[in-house]
């Protein structure tokens, strides 16, 4: 009864779907407005307007028209909700929106159906009481409990037999009223059963989507956790990168300092060595002599020395 078939899907996108949701919501609002009208008509029918009178017949017609309108709304809303659940969006976000909107509409419709069912049950009980009174007035020799039992079991042949009612205009009117009221009572029972079936069908649709909603929520939560973990991992990687970059800069500075120190040592060693002077001591020979910082007096050479200048 509540099975969903993925066919004839009218929704092309999330925007079209939301437009359908708004239309369904308007239908439910109209349904509730009709419930107020039905309640008003039912109360008038219970306030003693005589059976068989033209005014009561007109009210009954008005009631039938409003009830037919609500049945049309029930059919439309039920169909739209089923079609909505059958449509699958590719985006998890859109799918979550769909589930939320349709579940909200289904619950709203179930509340309205429950209200309508309770109204009909109340009206049925009051109508049955009037039917019992009408049968008692007709002269049937049965107790009230026996009459109620025959009504519940749909055993009305004794009440509707002309032999138990005097052949007078009043008797005929009473017989007609009993027949009309009994038909209305049976119709109410059918309406209540239909409302029960409608409620159960929509409820099954909602329950069948419970697992889907849970799966979507789980996926969303898992995705959020994965994103959070990824952000944390990126932060750790960023911190490690900064630490490695800082270490690399420090090593580069140390290497540069060492290189600069080596260059300074080399330059200092090259510029600090004393120059050597070649002194000719004998012909064809030269001896390197390092200048001394101390000063010595030159002695005069012998004038007879050919090498003395």
C-alpha cells in the first residue's frame, strides 16, 4: 500500500521540487479549512433540524460537496508525497532537504486526517443516537440496547418493514428518516475506514524513509568528520612545513657563516706573510734574507776589496 515506485517522476530539480512542496502545503491548508466547514455543517445537522425537511437536505448536500473536495485533496496530496519520495536527488544536501520537506508535509497531513476521523466518529455517535430515537418513536418493541445491536450488525429489515409502522403520513416520514439516517451512518463508517487507510498509508511512507534519512545523516556526519580531519591534517602539514623551512634557513645561515669564516682565514693568512729579499753573497749565488725588524749598522768594507762598493 505504501510502496514507492521510481517512475513518472515530475521533479527535475530542487527548485521545481520546492514549488511542488509549496503547492502541496496549500492543498493541506485548504483541507483544514474544509474541516472547519464540515464541523459547522455537522453541528447544524445535530441541533435538531427535522429529518426530511428541505433545510436539512440542503445541508446534507453541502456536506457531501465539501467531503468530495477533501477526498480529491487527499488523493492529490497522497500522490504527490509518494512521487516526491520516489525521486532521488544526486546531491546529499538536496536529498536531505527533500526528506525533511516531505516528512513535514506527511506529518501535517496525518494530523489533519486524524482530526477529520475524530470529527466523523463523534458525528457518527451522535447520529446513531438520533437513529435509535427515531426507531423507538416508530413503535418498535425492542430495548435500546437491542436496537443499537441491530444497527451495528446492519440488521435493519425489522425497522424498515412497513408492517410495524402505521400507514400514516407521519409513519411514512419516520420510515424515510430512519432509512436516510441509516444510509448516512453507513457512509460515515466508510469514510472513517478510508481515513484510517489514508493515515496508515502516509505513515508507512514516512516510516519507510526513516532508514534513508538515517543513512543520509550518517553520510553527512561522516563527511563533516572527514573534512574536519582533513583540515587538521593540513594544519599539521603546514606547521611541519614551516618548521622545516625555518630549520633550512638556520642551516643555510650556519653554512654561510662557516664559509665566511674560512674566507676570512684565507685572506688573513695571505696578507700576513713577510716578503723575502734575495742577497747576493757570492758571484752567481743568492741567498734569501728575511728583513729583520731590528736595524743594524753597516760596517765599512776594505777599499782593496774588489767587491766593495
